[in-house]
């Protein structure tokens, strides 16, 4: 190897990276704290990028629907993005309002029913205890014979309430601070998302300029290609997830209506809304629905849980992998693996993130494998595809006998 200027730079870069890696491993808590501080500092803007990405999916549809002119005028071009964005936000707010309008009143009625049933439940419990003691008088004698230091119990109760009040106040203050901080971060992120959506084309061009300015051209091309693939995959995933939620809600409504369960519309809407969390999100709808039906008819609540599990298993194992898997070009098996691993590592956010992330990795890896097979000239028959059958050996032609040869013995 010739030690020219280019090779020296590469060697110095490798040595510098090794030194930084060693220092970082030796001071891992400080490095983790530094990155945590950066994450906290830029969290509103990262949240804004996520909000902008989600809103951009319906925004593109609304923009194509409202403005179909290939060569719009200057005024229409200026109003195109603000009007489309306003319509998209109004549609999203309308969907949320309808869902809350259908769910919250029914939950309120259920809680009122529970509150009305509490006095009768207490009376029934007292009557049951009295009857039980009457049937077993030895229990009453045993309770009477117990020696209880009421003063000590009272002092312990006062001490517990005093300590618990302090802990409750601290927890309440911490919860209020976290809630206020989360609200502020969401507002900042939402405003940042509006700015991003208003000038997304310009930001895209600037990002490409930076990539081509600081990276070799082939690496910049690869980065742009992977970014385009990731954008398309995440967009298709969001569309597929919304479609899957609508399918599950319709299945639940049909099943609940056929078997005449109460709160069919409310439970179906709640199930569809919570189904935006992949595979496991509809469990929230099951719990709330079972609780509401239990107040009306406890035995019917048991049948509801069984019916819900049947519909959930049918949708989760047959419909969901095919709908979402086809939308992100990821096989059904890997969809289930991505949801399971993502949920184990990062909870709900991991479930939402790992499916499109695995789809991007799957597409890049598949392209790399195909390119290497083509470069190494490996026959298709060796890695799975059936090779064409070998040509059959030619059958030797039998010479026909002439008339004179046929007469010979």
C-alpha cells in the first residue's frame, strides 16, 4: 500500500474513531447523560417531525383531491398548501370529535349506573354478612375474642395517612409538572410540524444539497434512495393501519349486532380507534366493552369476551398480516415478529415503529442479496428456483427397411 495523503487521512480517521469509542466506553454514564440531555433538548422538534409525517399522509390525498390542475395559476399555487392543510386538520379534529362524542356519553352512563348500584350492593353485602354470621355463630364468638389494640391501630392509621398525604402531594405535583411539560412539548411540536408541512419541498431540496455536498455521490444516491423507500414504506404502513382499524371496527359491529349485544356502536368505534396500536391495541376496547356489558348483564359480558377473542384472533392472524404486510411489502411472518420484538423493546411506540423499519431493512437486504448473487453468477437453481429440466437424450433413428430387406428371413 502506498502511504499517500488519502490513505493517511483514512488511517487517522480510523484511529480517531477508535480513540473516541474507547473514551466513550470508559465514560458510558456521562455519554448516556449527554445524549439524554440532547434528546430532551430537541424532543419537541423530533415530535414535530413525527406529527408532520403523520399529517402529511392525509394531506397529500386532500391536496390531490382538491387541486387537480396540472398547471395551476400563481394564486392557486400559493393557496394550495394552506387550504389543503386546513382541511386536513379540520377532518382530523372532526374524526376525533365524533369518536369522543360516541364513546364518552356511553361511558358516563355506565359510570352513573355503577354509582346507582353501589348502595344496593352495599346493602346486599351487609345482608349477606349478617346471614353468614347467623349461620355460623362461632365466627362471631371468634371475632369477639380477638384482642385488638385500637389505640395502636389508630396511631398507625394516622401515621399512614400523614405519610400518604405527603407522598400523594409529591406525586400530584410531579404528575402536574409532567403533564404541563408534555402539553408544552406537544404545542411546540405541532407548531413546528405546521412549518415543516408548509415548506416540505424546500426542506427536501436542502437536505439533498447537504448530502451531495458532504458525501461521495454514490453514498448520497444510496442515502436518498433509502430515504425515499423509508418514506414510502411508512406512508403505506399508516394507510394500512387505518384500513385495518376500520375493518376490525366493522367486524365487531356486525358481530355485536347479530348477537344483539348492548353498546354495539360505541364498542366498535372504540375498538377501531384503539386498533391503531398494532395487534394488541384492541384489548383496551375489549376491557371497556366487557365492563359496560357487565353492568347490564354479567353473563352476556362473558360471551362478549369470547366473541371478541374470536374476532380478534381472526383479524389479527389472518387479515392484519395480509393488509399491513401487503401495504409495506413485508411478509406476514415478519410482521408478527416485528410487532412482538418492537413491543418488547419499546412498548406501543416500538409496535408502531418496527413494522415499517423492518420493511425498509428487508427491502435493502433483499436488494443487496440479489445484487451479490448476480455479481457472483450463482445459478438460480442453487438458491431455490427450480432449474429447467436437462434436455432429453436424442433417440437414435431406426433405419426403415426397404421392400427387398423385408422379404429376407
